[in-house]
């Protein structure tokens, strides 16, 4: 069957070339649309439930919030771990799902079970889901600074202007505000005055709630016009709170908030601060990327949005980047791209030097990028990011990818040499230079050469392809780290195996022309044979000695191997 494929490819050269050009164009399209990141996403599929219970101690939060939620989430399908954390006034519940679970399916299941669990919580407590992001979704961070502005003012700019604008950027799941002070109206109650006027604390709270609302009325038609009747009651400043009526005394005089408390504008309670370079407090924001997003595209879009926002900021206020993952992505990917190019150039140079026929070397050189582009097509549709691991798989495969083409080229050279020898034997008085046979015969010779070694080469490449199959059995973090490498290596090797029986025979027919130096006259080949022949004769004569030396070298590596250090990831930045 493989021989038939080779023959069909040679007989349909135009179709093979057109399909190759189509694959190249498709691959270039996929390269520009494949998401870029520095490393694979190693985090678990998780959903976070965040619940506020203001003013309550961790033990109370644990008993009344965290425990009911965690026990309810244990029944969520495909959940493998449920973790609960209780702090002062706040509860976090993390539901970890099995690998491969769709994040949005998981969130919908959690919402279903959360509806049942909400009835067990204290009145007025509403749990909320965290952002639809991963543990490595933190892609960008910035600080907001401005001379003459207080931390409270800068925080207001962040909360009411910058944050909402950045949340609109495609791919952004959340923009978290950090640092500074959140402004709030503070009612500092004097308990002695409450006691004097016989007013409870609950009455004060309820009165403030009732005093902070608009009341709807109806439409009144008057002189052919409609007028809306409504009561305006939203709090806009401190006097609005101070004048809220709590009750009346025995004389009928209203008792207002200002009679029992002091109202002021102050900062909300905070549990941490943000500093930059040790020069004092600042206000900042953290941009969290949505699950499955393209980190580089999201960061670039955020930067563009920040540039759009700068003209609208108050005078003197600046947005300063404090963390930008795109630098790490660019450095990691560019370094790997350079190594891929260097490796491809070295492989090409070796082909030219050993074959001593530039056009024959072009067959292997042209096949290499086509196979790489085909692997990018598969990467794109399987949603595998381009990172140091996935591109590393292609880098590992390059050396083996070109082997099939080189063997087929060398075999074609052998067949052409033998054919030329036959022609020269029938001639008398021709020059001794080796020349190729006529074009009509040359295609048949190349087809015979390709069919002779094509099937075994195809299966040898497939054997190398499946050599990484054990990697696909890895799970958890190690699986998420190494599977992209195994996938891309498999894609690249499979593509090269396919091209070795389709594109390579056609390219050989087009490029293997002109003068070809026989192996016996190749100075580099003769030099390598001169070195290799005595070595192989020596080891074959001393078989046991060679085996013992190999075993001794293997044993000698045990000690240094045990002394090697280990770490999960190398330094990336």
C-alpha cells in the first residue's frame, strides 16, 4: 500500500505540490492564531466560592458559612477535592475538578448545588463565584500614582474608572483593585445618647437603610404635560445622613442621626497595603485572564486600553506597569525560536556537506518547515498553546524528522549511480564524469528508489512517533507540563512520516539533477569510513571487553546521578 502511495504521488506531482502549498498556507494561518504563553497552564480546573459575612470571627464563619458550603459541594459531579478556608468576615471554598473537565460546565454544576446550599446560610448572605480564570491567570499588574492625590482619591479613580474600562477588554475575566483606601460614610454612634433617647442600634441601621432610597410615584398630567412624581432620598453627602430622622421625643421634636452620632467620610477597614520599590504606598490593579485565553493578545489589548485611558485621567495621575508577563513570554519564545532556526540551519548545513549536492539537500530542507507547519495546524485545532514545552517537542523532533528524507535521497543517488554505470558500459569513448540518465528514465529510477526504502522508513518514523506514548499516561501537574511536548513531537514525526512517502519522492524528482559525486569519490565520506572501519573491526574482535566497558561506564554514572539536584521548573526570567 505504501509503495502504491509513493507511485501515485510521483504520477500526480501537481496535486501533491498543490496540497503542499495549501498545507503551508493553512499552517502559516495557524501559527499566527495559536495562543502564546511562556509555560503550559499547570493549574487544576477549579471553581471558587467567595462569601462575605461582615464582622464575624473565623470560627463563626467556619460553622455558618464554610461548613455548609463544603459539605454541599462534595456531591458536585467530577469534583475530586473540596477545600474550605475561613477568615475574619470572609469564606473561600475551592472545588477542584478532574482533569479535562470543562470549566464552564463545572461552574454551572457548582451554581446548581449552590442554590440548594444557600438556604442553609444566614439571612442576607449571598455567596458568589470567583472569576472564570485559572491559577496562572494573573498576567498583568499596574499601579496608579499621582502627586497631590490621596490614596483614597487614587482608589476611587481605580474603582470607578480604570477597572471598568479594563474589564471590557476581550479575554479579561477580572480586574482586582488593591491598595489605598475605599471611601465610606462612617456613622460613629454615641451609646450614651442612644440610651438617653431610648433608641436601639437596630433602629439606627434600619433608618439609614430606609433613608437611602428613592420612592416612585406616578405620572400627573397637567396642562397637556406629564410630570413624574417621586420622592428623592438617595444619600449624596454627609448632611443627608445627619438629617435622617430616627424618632421623635415626647415633645414631638425629631431625633436625627446627628443627635446620637458623628458622621464623617473615612476609609474602610483594610487587611493589607501595596508598596512600589519601597517608596511608599500606592494603589494598584491586577488583570486576570479568562480561562483558555491567549495571554499575549490579552496583555497587548490591556496595554492598548491603558493608552486610551491616559488622556482621560486627572492631571498628574499615571498608570505604571509593575508586572507584565508578555516580557517573559517574548523572551522564552524568542529564545526557543532562535534555537529552532539554529537547529534547522545546522541540519541543512550537515545535509549539504555530506551529500555534496545542494539541490539534493534542498529536498530535506524544504520538507522540514512543511512538517513543522502541519504540526501547528493540529496544535491550533487541539487548542495547544505555543510555549517552551510544545515548541520544545518540535525542536526535539527536528533531527529525526529529516532522517527519512536523507536516507531516501542517498538511496536515489545509489540507484542513479548504478543506472549511469550501465549506460557508460554500453558506450565507448565517453567522458568518465558521472551524469544523470535522461529525464524520462530518471523519474522511474527515483520511484524505484523511493519504493525500496519508503515503507521501512515510514514505519521507523512511526515507531519513533509512538515512543512518547508513556508520557500521555502522566496525570496532574506533570501531565499538564509534559503532554504538550509529547503531542507536538508526535504531530511533527507523524507529519514527516506522511511527507516522506508523498512530498519527498516528488521533490527528489525535481531537484536531484546535474552532477552527483559518487560516495567512493566523496572526500568527507571516505574520511568518515577511514575513521569508522578500524573502530568497528576493533569492537567486533573484543566483544566481551566492549560490553564490560559499557557496563562499567553505566555503573559509574550512578553516583553523580544521585548527587544531582532537582527542581520542578528551571529559571524562566
